[in-house]
C-alpha cells in the first residue's frame, strides 16, 4: 500500500534533480572536463601546477573570446567562417597605423575595431538581404580579408614591441599574480564578456529574439521579431570580437602576423558545438561554450604533457566532437519523448 496522495510510480525528488541535471546541455561537457583533468593530472601531476594552469588559461582566452560571439550567432542559425581572418587582419591594421605614426595606439585600436564591424556588417547584409547562405558568404569574406592582410604586409609580420609601455597594452594584456598563479588581464576580459554574453542571451529581450530567430524564423517574424536586424547585429559582434581577440594576441606575442588565426574558425565552431549549442540554431549556452573552450585548449596542453605527439591532437578533437554530438542527440531524443 502507498500513502494517500502518492502513487507507486512517483520518483523521489533526488532522482528528479539528477534527471534535470543530466538533461542540461552543459552536463556532458562538464563531466568530460572533470574526467580529462583527473586523467591528465594522474598521468603527469605537472598538469595541475600553477605555472601550467596560468599558461593554459593565457592561450585559452583568445579563442574563447571568439567562441562567445560565435555562440550567439550559431544560436541564431548562422555561421561565421571569417573570424580567423579577421583575427589576423585587425592587428595588422592597428599596428600599421601606429607604427607609421598616423594614429596613437588607442585611436588605431578603435579604427581596427570599426573596420572589423564593417566587415561583419557586409557579411550580415549579404546573408539577410541577398539570401546567400552564411557559409558561402563568410567563406568568401575569409579569403578577401586574409588576402588583404597579406597584401598590406607583403606577408611579413608587423612589429609591436614599441607599444609595451602604452597604457592600452597594460589594460588588455597586463598581468598580476594571485599567490603563485599568473593572471593576464585578457582572462579578466574573457570572464567579464562571458558573464555579459550569458546575461545577454538568457535575460534580455534581444536574447529571446536570438533564440527565436534560430529556432523558427518564420514564426519569429510573424511575432514581430526583426530577424534580419538580429542577424546583422550578431555578424558585426562576431567580427568585432575576433578583432579584439586578435589585437590581444598580437600584444602578447609582440607581432601582428597576417597569417595568424588560420583554422581558428573551425576550432571555435567545435568549441561551441561541444559546449551544447545546437547546430541548427534555436538553443545556445554560453556556460557550455566556456566548458567547450576549456576542454579543447586543456586537451591540447594535456596531451603534450603526457607524451602524446601534438600531431595527434586532431584525432582527439574529432573523437570528442563525434562523442558529444551522439550524447546531445540522445539527450534531445529523451527530452522530446519525455522519458
């Protein structure tokens, strides 16, 4: 017999909480990240050292910044393959203006960002006004932007070391220590922008527009959502974030290489997908993207420390992508069937 008001098929509250957590898109990436850290640390304890953590976080930030804006864009149902080229092109513009004495560094920084925003605007207008798939538009923009960077520099990196005493350099990539852990300002920027992106996507009307645009564009338009304006805005944000990340990288390595960022677009998309953002649009997660960023960048760091050849990195990444896609597909089916 059962107590009045209950049935034998009711589940304990704890079980309901567990099922709720498992259904979250961030659950799989979180488990994978924890498991990866445990495995790498058990094989080589140096993986968990403060020095290694500080170095890993430094490199993580630059791709992570691009991944944040890519999450918003993919949630709206679009891609941007030109982010790697913008990553390399924008520092070239900034340092060309600064080294030639045309503009002070802060002004050159603003000009580079504005040019990146214009690149995003053109891509967005091609996609929304001409109806060309974003894959094709941004593939073409990738070639145009990369070619422009190579043409402006004759293929040679631009020097940046004259700017180390500039206040802007300190604001963007200055460092400080917390105990024995070295923290770069770029990490603070990443944390700040990730928090803002999460709030932007989940707590604002524009965030609802983004999800509606990617989930069901026709229904969104019928409800008054300006889907074209949403997409154009997101393309502009994507280009601006790629430019910002590229400028940070150029200051850190003391060079603006026109070839930098090659292949970043695919790695960024992989980070977003592993984090749980739906490829077809309609649902995205900034928290999941942060986990995806950490997974891929710590994976690259960890396999080297445990003695796996660095050239095998793509094998691990491909396997992770396939595994996470299978996991997300399974969770999606369970969610849709209500089991």
